[in-house]
């Protein structure tokens, strides 16, 4: 049986080929077949998201972590409570971090690159990081698991994070300004 990722790859590749071969400047009405195709694509995506969510849940359960799951699928837990201000949009956050894959592969760390700064809600970092940091106060340490749609999505980061990868952040919120 084909894996879901391979199925989606073949499905999307076929869609791309068909649409690129059928380019002309005349608009065509949406027909029932294309609507059915879209519905199948949506169903396949829902199935993939569910499969990834189940994998993350097994990982959390294996580690006996008590994580909170948000509506977007982000999992987080505060491992050390700080006493500073709570993070919020438009604040510049400075963090120490480690980013790993769920198989334990370390991808990035502030140990080698130094602390990272970003503007919450605006800078070009993972959407899951923008969401998760807002649950933290200065001085907090947290573990966050970002499903692929909140991390690097369908393509990865062209370096150390592969396509469709869930990532785990170990974060320490150093300061806000």
C-alpha cells in the first residue's frame, strides 16, 4: 500500500501536470468533477493532519508529558516558571532555543548561533513559534511541538528540516522589549 505522503505527492504532481498542460486564456466553469477532486484533496489532507497529530500524541505519551494542545494543533508545556512580563504581539522576544525532529535529531540551537530575536506576530519565523511564545513569561522555559503546518510545512527549510516534519522547540524566554 502506498504511504500517504507518496499518495499526496503523486496526486499533487498529477494535478500540477494536468493544470499546466491545459493553460489557455478562456475561463472554464467549475464542473462537478473538479469539485469532487478538490473534496478528495481536502479529505486526503485531513487524513494526513490526523495521522501527524496521532504521531505527536504518541510521542508526548511516550515521554509522559502533560502538554496543552491548542486549536491549531500546537502542543506546549511550561517546564520552568519565570516572573517577568507575558509575551504579546509587537514585542521583540529574545530566546534561547533548541529545535529537534521527533526522532531526536538536533537541527538548530542557540548554543551554536546565539540567542534569537524576533518580533512576535510579525517576523518571518514559524507560525507555531509566534503562537506558542505568547503563552510564556520572561524567564519561562517551555517545550513546544509544532506540527508541520505550523513549522516548515510541505517543503521543509531546504537545510536540516525535511518536508512534512513536526518539530520540537525547547525555549527559554530571555527578554521582551
